[in-house]
């Protein structure tokens, strides 16, 4: 019986880190897609109103659904910081925990998704560079 327990522990030790990495990769892919959807919603909102909108404003006119308000959207919190006069914005995707995400992302009206400018939340040597 002790041998069976030892084998199960060895298998779990090998499998759990792989499972976490897979989950992180899935969350990161979903978040990049969510930021792309947010960029599209911003373009539509600005063509309707003449300025970019906050998440709440875009949810109100049904350009994005209310899951963007959730503080844990695929392991990330998505926020939008508006520039003066709402003529620009920066959308941030910040990881909720180290287990759910490795990297943070941001995007601006140029519609390019970039890695975080914080070296600890971006791949080595890719700080602020576009996601490919």
C-alpha cells in the first residue's frame, strides 16, 4: 500500500506543474483575445460618440458583455485608463495571481497588444514589445 501511495505522489509531482503551465497559457490566450475585442469595441464606441469609452460605457451600449466588469476574467483583471477628453485610452490586463498568469498586457488606440512594461511581468527581453 505504501508503494502505491508513493507512486501516486510521484505522478502528482510531475503532473501538477504541467497543468498549471497549461492553465496559464490558456488564460493568456483568452486575455489577448479579450483585449482585441475591447479594441474593436473602442473603435465602434468612438465612431458613435466621438470619443473612446470606459468599460461601463461600452457595457451600457452592449458593445461588450458585462463579464469585462468581473475582476477575474480568465485569470486577469481588465481595466481601461482614459486620457483627458477621452481622446485616448490604455487598456490593461493584469494577472490575478501567479498561478493564473505569468505575464501582464496592455493596449492603446494603435490596437497593438503589448507585454507589460514591468520586467517582472513580461518575458525576458520583451518588456513593452508586441505580443506575437
